[in-house]
C-alpha cells in the first residue's frame, strides 16, 4: 500500500540556471513515487547508480516484497544486521525517545489487526519500541511484534541517495523518495493538505522536507498514523523541514499524534528543524 504524501513541486521550479539541462529519472521505491533531478556531467550514469541504490533499500526495508524487514517480521530475529539497517534503527530509536513514543515502528501489528479484523486490543499491547533488543550484532523483537519502517525508510533512502550523489561531485540535485532532500538550491516546494489543498510554499537549499497527512490513507476506518492508546491524530497535516530526510520523515509521523506544546518542547531540542501544522479546520501555523 502506498503511503500518500502531499508535498508538491511548484510548477516551473525545475528550470535550471544558465540554461543547463536537467536529467530526471522517475520510478517507484518503498511504496512511493520517486523522482531524482540532476544537473551536471555524468548525470545518466549517476541515475543508474540511484536505481541500484533504491533496489538495495527495497531489499532491506520493504514491507511488500521479500526483504530483511519481512524476514525479521516472520522470524522475530535478525542475528546479522546490515549496517544501513542498524543506522535506520538507531535513528528510529532517537525519534521514539524525542516524541515520547509517538513515533514507534512496532505499530505494524496494530496496522495488520485493523486491516484484517484481528484482535486490536492485543495488537495495541505489542506497541513498544523499548521491547526491541538492538545492538551491532542483531535485532530481536518481543514475542508477537512486527515492525514497519514506512515512517522513516523513505527518508533514510533519500539521505543515502543524496550522500552518494554528493560523493560523485554533484552540487545541485533534488531527490524525492516520498520525502524531498536538496543538494544546493534553491528548490521551491508547496505544502498541501488532502482536504484543503496548497496552503504554503517554502524553499529548500541543502535541506529536507517531509509531510504526513493521517487521513490521506485509511486502515480499518482509521487514519493510517496509529497510536498505542487509540488517540486520534491532532493534525490534518504536519510538514517538517530538517537537515536530513530521515529525521523529517519520522518527526512528521510522530508529530501528528502530539499537541502543539509537546511539539514545541521537542523542537527546542532540535536546531535546524521547523514544523508547519495544519489543523482539521485548515488553519496553518508554524510551531
């Protein structure tokens, strides 16, 4: 199932300076529409590398194809954890702590129960990232737990691709794997809500942005961003600008379940991170 995002490029912003030609690749990865826009020599070869990298990310984090994640969910243990999966899990743990558990990858059991008519109360009791055992040698889930990285994997993959393109010498690129991250800039994006349309515009220069809209996708009649206690999301849309796409992705998910005061307290610990919040009446504010 595709996790829908409401982050849209403003028309005309892909025109490159000095008449230089942009190379663009579009496809899908990790349940998201993907586009990578590059300027500079060697773009075609670099885009081939991007496609290979995204295949590697799918083999690690996909919920819907055979991957290290589906193997972990089936067996409850991965005794040899790939380095990139360890990195993602560590970021997930950081955001879990920052959001007081509102961002929690162990929510997958609840998603499954809602989608299939399973025991919802029992599934809620399984939501607890702190019950996951994680170290450099592997990861072990508590009995009955399953994970989803849909609230962070797209952003993580965006960061991996961005770092690889920078290492190849590119200084101007826009990477969209469900979240956007810019090399150089400026790149202009519009922030839209599924109910209220485009409500804001912003400019990225070397930053990332991620936007989550809970009601854009429903599961078992509920918004797809789920809480352990069954509380409804506070916001119609949350958009986060941050230095990395993984952090923006995870925070945009967790913040949907947090009130303004809690969001502001979290942001005070995160230099360079800003939040735009759209409430259920369509009012947009900056936290």
